C-alpha cells in the first residue's frame, strides 16, 4: 500500500513540474586554428520553437587522427562567464572504448544520438552533429538555474586544432505550474 501511495505522489509531482524546465541553447561559437588539418563547414543554432533550439555542426578532419585530446570546461554567467566546478581533460580514443570520465560521459550522452562520433579512432572525414537539442530528462545532475557555457578545446597530436563554445540556459521554475 505504501508503494502505491508513493508512486501516486511521484506521478503527481512529475506531471505537475514536467513543463517547468527551460533547457535550451543560447549561443554557439566554433573556431578552427589549423585549417590544413580541420575545417569547420557549418556551426549554427536554429530556433524551431520558443523552447527548442537545435544545434548543427559539420567539420572535416583532413588527415587521419589517432591521438585526440579534449579539454572541457564549464562556466557560469555572473557578470561575465566565470569558471564553475567542472574542468576535465580526456583522451577521446580511450574514452570511446571505455567511458571513464563522469563529466564528459554526461556531456557525450546528451549529443551522441545526434552525431556520427560513435566509433573508435582513427577519425577522418566529415564529423557532424545534426538536429541536436537539449533534453532535461538526460541531465542526471542537479544544477542551479542560470546561463552556462561549455568550452571544448580539441587537440590532435597534442596541438590545438579547434574550439567549440556552447552556451545554454537552464531554468527550473518549480512555482510555474
């Protein structure tokens, strides 16, 4: 009986607050530092509704890459973007074989269904993320309301190749409904 009672209240809680989360992109900046190795063709956000903004990204790796490092840093906006809690450096080839970094695993789980980054190294040719939108049900981490930016720096053979800076808004208004 207690289980049924708790399931009922959990269902009421979820249905009452399900529309109260705003989780959408606000800005995207992509910069290639070495266009003889990596070219960014398309880096754009597109608003499809008031609450849904999709991210499209196309880039081409011109030479085969077996050593990819990524440096992911989170920033929170407070009179400009300030470093916030999360900062991680990951060997991408090793990570794709075995997800060992929890922060990068969370970020990767958000966009892996929308990309072709689903195989191990080497990488060569078109790499893309298409139609990616943020889904609050996949965010398994409680974060405070605010505007955030993920700075992702990509290194091939230990040389900086390109940056992707993604800003997003997260608002959880539990009083809204």
